[in-house]
C-alpha cells in the first residue's frame, strides 16, 4: 500500500457517512464567512461534518486530531451571454411569480452557477486524494471514503436548509367580514376602466371599497411609491373594512384587503360583492400589478441604492474595515440593523473581536452552537474588512474587468440568526420582527452568557429611580430598577404645527358631515424635548394604596436616572394601540438633536427630613365570600385581554393586581408592564406554594428538556422552567431567561457565577456593574422603520463613522 493508503486505513474508523438528520456544514466555515467560493475553499471534517476555511482548518485538526477533510472549491461560471441565456445548456432563469421561498414560482435561492471540485485532504501534511486516486486503493478504503464523499456532496447543507426553508407569503385567510358584508344600495356602478381616486385623481394603485363602491388610492410604500393613503383614511372615517384593488380583478380572483384585520384576505363572495356595483368578474382583465407582485419587486430591489437613498441623491459605495454589509435573509433587516449598530460600540468590539482567538480556542467541539463563537464570528466579519470588497460581476472576466461593481460581497448571518432565534416563537421564523424586541432578546442572551468576566451589555445598563409621594401623608417611597432602553412617549398635544392639524381636523369633520372622503392629513411635528418632558414630568396615581394611611389615595410618581450609561438607547414609542386596541403607528415627525444633556434628570435620592412610607404589604383581594382565601379573578376581563393577543398569565396578573376593577385598568397595567422580565410568568395566588398546573411527579417531555439543555442550561434548570410553564417549550425558554436570578443558586452548565445580584433585581447591582457618567450624549446611530403599518416594512440603520 502507498503511504496515503496507509494513512486512510489508519483513520478509516473516524470517517463517517452522513445519515438522515446529520447537520452538514459544507457551505460556511464555523469560525468565519469563508465558503467553497472563497480563496482556499472550504474543508469539511469527515467525522463531525463541520466546515472550516483555510485559515481555521489547522486549528480544528490540532484541537481534535481529525485528519481527513473533504476539500470543496467552487468557481463561478463566466456568463458572456445575457442573463436569460446562460450559454451552458441551462434553461433561462425564471422571474419569481410567488412571494415565497422554496416553492415553485417563488424566489430562486440558487442564483449563481458554479463548477465544483472535491477531494480528500489529509492533515497535517495536506496530502490530497481524488476520486481517481481511490480507484487503486484497497476495497475497504475505497468503499468507505467514496461513500463518505458521495454522502457529503449529496447532503443538504445546514445553511441551504435555512435559506430555502419553505415560506409562502401568499397564504391568505377568509375575512371574517366576507360572509355577512353589508353593501349599501346607493346606485353606484363602477365602469370597467378609467378609474381615478376621488380625492387626488391618482389613476393607479386604486382600491374600491366593497361596502359603498367609493374609489381611493392605496398606501404609500416605504420607498416613496404607491398612493397617498386615501383608501386607508376613508376606512378610518367610515369603518367599512374590505376593499378590492382595481386592475387586479380577473375570473380567477382579485386582491382584497381587510383594514380591520390589517392583512390581505380571501372573499369567497367576491363575485357577488363585485356584481353589486356592476362589475362582472368573468369579463375583467388584469391591468395592475397585484400586491404580491409589488412585494416581490420590492424584495428583489431591497438593498439596492435607490430604495434607501437620502434626499434623492445616489449614495457612494464604501468598502473596508467596519464598512461591511449584511445580506437580507428574508425579513432579517431588523437583526441586521441592530447588529450593525452594536458592533460600532467599543464594549462589543473588545469582548468579541479583540479577544477572538481566545473565544475560538475556548469554543466547544461544535462552535456553530456556541453563542460567544458565533457573535465573535459576526463581529469580525463586520469589522475586519475581509468581506467588504467590491463583488465581481458574474459576466466579467476578472483579468479584463477594471471597474468594480457598486455592491460588495457582504456577509449572510445564517448561523448567527439560527442560533439566537432557536427556541424563540418569533425570532426563529422568517417573519418580520420588531428591532427593539430583538435588541432586548439579544441583550438577554449576552447577560446569560457573560455571567463572569467582561459583560458588554453594561454599556447600556442603567438604574431608574421611581419616587412615589403619598399626597395625604406626604411620605415617600423609593424604588430602583435596572433598564437598558429609555422609552419616550410621543405627546401629540405638544405638536408645533397644532393650528395646521386643527384645520385638517376641521376639514375632516366637514367631509364627514357631507359624506365626502376625508382630505389627506398633515404630519404632526413633535419636539424631541417634549418627548423627554413627558417622560420626566410627575405622574398622578389616583388609586394608590398608601401604607401610611392604610387606604387608597392619590400619589405622584416621578421617574429619574439613578445612573447614566455609557451609551443611551432611546426608543420613540411610535407604535401604539388605537381606541379599538388595534396596533397602529403614529404618523409623526421628530427632529432628534445631535447632542443631548440629561444631567438635570439625575436622581437625588431621599431628601433631608423626608419620611419614607412604611414597608407594609397591601391587603389581599377579597371576594364577597370571606371564607374564600384565594382571590377570584374576573374571567370576562381575562378573556378580553387574551383575545387581544396577550399571554394568559400576564392577563391574569393584570386583573389580579388591578383588583378586578375592569378592562381599562387591566389594559393600562399590561401596557405598563410589557417589558417586565416575568411578564408572562405564571401568577402564584395567595395560599398556593407553586405555579399551577404541574406537580413534581408529572413527566416532562424529554425533547423539550434536551432543547433547553442544548442552550447551555442544566437539566435541573430545564426541569424547573418546564414545570413553571405547564411544559410549553416556548414559554419555558422565555421563563428561564427572565429568571436568571433564581437560577444563580443552581449550577450553570457553562460555569461561572455573576459577582453581583440579578439584573432584574430591584436593588442596584454593586460596583461597576452599573456605570454612571455625566449624562451628556452625542448621536452616533439610529434605526428607522419605513412603513405605515406595524405589521410590515423595512428597517434601515444609519451610523456615524469618522464624523460621516
């Protein structure tokens, strides 16, 4: 036997053939964003099936002793012909016709054509073995190695599975209004063409209300196209819920939108509803792009300069360290925007990028599942500049091309997104999410994984002091809590263009009385200082239980900063609830200053001569039957809150803590406590010793235990979380992250205890865990949500670097 044959024979027991269910990482390095298309290709361990770029494969070999790797290199095929004729015998590329991924007619995720070369490489001497070389080797070697090579080539890579996870954005539900829609007998007949908006005369993107036949233009899209929102404004004035998009009506159907349900819907009685206004579906032809086609077009150009250009000017592409773009993985713009901003902060750079070798050396055997390793990988990808280079044009010959393309290669954070979203009911999906909610989720994970050593989230952490003064006794109560984000209310009554708004409201009322459609409303201009004033001004509590007078009375609550963080995160609360509890986004304009001085809002603590309220608990809620020890909750109020989409346990708490005083008080409690770490944790009623629903003898789902243990928690911690949440995995994951203080007394499987108290404790953490600065800040980044709806849109971040 040759030397290579002998080496393969000696390591044959370590060479595995992939089986169904095995994770094969053959498209991306575990420690970098290197791929088979990168210089040096990708090395896939033939035992663990982990992938490594040429920079990291030696590290893996030295740490594990593995010697056999499948080396994959891919070279992009040159395409001299136009994009619809590849010249290689491949069929022309089809444009997507469905708003879907991994479904016939959906987006094609394999957009590039490559020539692939594979061979086995033996370390440490990097001896190469091709398929032809195997033919002359002993049968046992040839069969095992060939099977492993073929299995790895045939297997779907993890990143590919994540990328083409089937998602269909066209699945629509029947509208709850369709079956019983009341249509007005007003004699309106709609012609087959020649439509225009009844307010602005726009002749495209027109919607006919199915209740009264009025025609108005649609919403304005985030890129400036679309209509002037007159159809939406008419719904807000009339309450008529369903509208059909004119120009999309064909014998097969049409676009129908429900404003109340805030979604595209199905209308099983559409032919009947259209016929009421003289429209024969069977004779109509399509003349406008459907909403699906418009969304596909927008998704195709997300990332292009014209979508996010400023003031109509073309942005100049930049490359280099700290200027790396992130690819949109289907509604991942919220994650991309947050992470771009976080890695401009020195604490995160130091923790994960400056110490990247230490992080990688301490990573477990599977670094794709290690939080610190994947955050470090993302941070290095953003800051190093290795992936911030002009992308080659697929049709260009590199030897003759002189002009770089406008875009860059960038990075696709697939491993990172899969890891931080695992087990979470929202962030594990491809749906659009809220950037602020993701930031808090990520900070939770940082806290959880930095319980010893440097914690970069300390850059955001600050103490809030709340002072409550009983107006009857003038005694005070001080509490402190830890927070990471300042949520600023938007005081609409402080608009600087109030006269313009009042005039618009007067015109709207005139239109209402005359039956005319409402005019376009101007945007409220709110001073930034007014938002902070609304946060800091005293709040009157009309139902405060005073321990000094042993009764309910009036009190005032004042909120101040007990410490100022190094970096202040501010959220403008533009997402709110209407009078009908439907989520909506406030249409306001707020000019944020470049500098901010909050030093006047520093808490002063207890004042000389000021008396404190006695530490006496309020009396328990009592029912008319004094023999009943536990309080009785108003089931109807709990049900109403649940129907609004809030967690059951949060609804029960809201009713309990507001003393069964009605839906309004309970809703106010919910809105004021949504950010509490234990918001959805079970309510433990007086007289009960544990959370309801489970007993220590109940069996726990082994797969749920395994999932939580794989996230770095011990089996005892996983057991406790599942028992506290009735064995619901998603709730257990939320519970365990919000009860880290309770778990500190238990063994954390990753090792290390926090030196201070809980982040959710009411007592201030000792020493440097909360930093206190002068309270003076300079704006360095902001994240914008571009859309009028809370349910969709696009996030973009702007970051100041080198004073640009």
